[in-house]
C-alpha cells in the first residue's frame, strides 16, 4: 500500500513538472515582442519632519526644562502650529544623559511635522528668537507617496505598450494582449535640502530661505506582448 501511494505521488509530481515545462515551452513558442517602459515623476514634499532638542543648561532640574518647553509651545503657536496635533515627544527613555563629571542633565527631544517651506521658515525664525534650542530637518516625504508610486508604475507600462506598438508597426505587425509583466526597477530619490536647515543652540542662527528639491520617483517595467500580422 505504501509503495502504491509513493508511486502515485511520484507520478503526480512528474506530471505536474511536465505540464509546467509544457506551458513554459508554449509561452516561448509564441511570437512576442519584449520591451521595457520607464516613467518618472517629481513631486514637492508636503511632509517635513523637524527634530527639536531642549537641554538643561545649569542643572537646576526639571523646572528649567519645563519652562523651556512652555516657551517652545508658545513660540510654535505664534507661527500657527497646532502643538497638540503636529508636535510629539520622541524617545522618552533618552531624556537624560550623563556628563563626564558624573552630573546628570535633562534633555528632551521632539519631532515636529510641517507641510510647507514657508511654515518651516517661520518656525526656524521663531526658534532663533527663542534661543537655547537645537533644531534640524531630519527628512521629507509626501503624504500620497504610495499612490504616486502606483501612478508611476502605471505610466511605465503605458510607455512600454506605446513602444511595442511602434516597433511592431515598423515590421508590419501589431500587438495583442500582454503575456508577461515584470517590474524591473523601482527607485526614488528623497528631496535634498538646498540650504543648511539646522539651528544650533550655541551658534544661535539659521539660514533663511530654506528650499528643497523635488522628490524624484522612477519605475521601469518589462512587458511581453503577443505579435500578430495585420
């Protein structure tokens, strides 16, 4: 009985392999054209993440840091920031650091979400006036980045189809349905800062007129279309 089951399993496995190879051969035997299509898109970032750090200066303890925090909230609210919505405390476990002398100082780090460069300029101007604060742009992104990536891929496959149609027409043929689609390459370049967008508590100054390059998205797909004579 066991031998019979084993033989049946081997037979079914061989049959499945043969069918797969047959389908592959059928695919290769079909007249087709293989092309790649590439599409690109540039978008202005609408999510700007700013890291803000407050540090205790003279070891007077929690009260000093609370005063700085209150001043920070007031500064941000003056330039139109909703601190409850767009400002968050980061890494509570890292709010203390130890000096070489052995003394402990308090440190509090926040992340602020902004949506445009003009607001960023106002925030840095306000923080500069406030003093005693460190801030820098950590990264930028786009709120609809996944949707935009899908659009780039869709555009890439349309480019591939147009290319295939043109090449097939040059030899008196045309294309039918796609029989194979593969994503060859997907890439994206994060926006780069066009100026130094950092504010140092010791330096007490920041460059004005911050601007960003656009986020660059690029996708390439490989497509095979059936060929037929007109």
